C-alpha cells in the first residue's frame, strides 16, 4: 500500500467494516434513576457515618430548631437535585434545561439566604478564623471526594453532550451533601461569616474546578478506550 493510500479517507463501506470488526460487547448504561439510587446510598452513607461519629446527638436536638433544620433540608435537597441533573446530563437528549438549572440555583441560594440569619461572629483573631476555616473546608472536601468521583465516572460512562455542565453539577452535588454533613459537626456552625466563607463559598469554587477538570477527564477516558483509530487525511 502506497503512502497516498494510507492517508486516503476511508470509504463508507470500509468505515463500516472497521467499526463492525472492532465492535465488542459493552454493559448497558443504568438508567438515571438507578444510578441516582446508588449515588444517594454512597453519599448518604459517607455523610451519615461522619455525622454519627461527630455530634449526631447534638444535631438531633438542633433539628428541632427551624433555621438549622431548614438549612439542612435545603442543602440535602440541592445536593439530590444536582445529582439527578448530573445523571440526566450523561444521556443524550435528556440534558438539563434552563428551568432545571434555575431550580438548582434557587435551592443553593436558599442556603445562602438562611445563612444570613446566623449570628455574625466577632473576628477578634483573624488567624484562628482562617485556621478553623481551612480545617472545615478540608474536611468537607474529603467527604465530597468519593461522591464527586462517582459523579464524574457516571458522566464518563455515558455520552454527555455538555460535559462542562455535567461536571459542574457533579461537583456541586458532592460538595452540597458534604456541607450538609459538616453542618452537624462544625463547632462554629452558628457563626455567619465562618459558615458563608468556609462552607458555602467552597461549593461555588468546587463547582468551577469540577467544570474545568471534568471534560479533560472524560475526553482522556474516551480516547483511551475508543476501539477505532482513524488516519487523518
């Protein structure tokens, strides 16, 4: 075969033959509802275990307080909604539309508004404010890591048309459920600026980071597992 033949574009029949020859059985992708159930079990198990080992009795008493209970409810609702949209984003034709995204934003925004009802602490020691905040943010990221990876893997196994949106939702879902768990254990949970700076702000930052890292992760996996390689003309 000459060099010109090697770089000649494949004809339709040749392309079909190559695709058929390289085809191999694959596992059928679970529907979004089933994947949502698995993700909820994993994320809920991690959050529940953490809460059980860190002041769960106190959290149980606090749930009788309307503001505390509303914050937890909004965070959990936002996490579940973002996770559901993540799994829908992995199925072509079922991508989240504008109303669904607005609903997610409103749920997260409700958590911010509720945080405004907390008592503003006196920042007498900025160093302690930063040290305690970094600890809380670090623990939250640790709790979010597994649900975060699970969400990105779910996107990777699907065929997302908008991987950036799906990755952003996956990061937000993981961080929201981790933040809800951390809310039960944070010793400064009733301090407004601590909560907004070191708990709510990382959710937005994490979603941005996930938006940036998610698509390359998905693209690298596809290139590594693609059964067909084509010669460029």
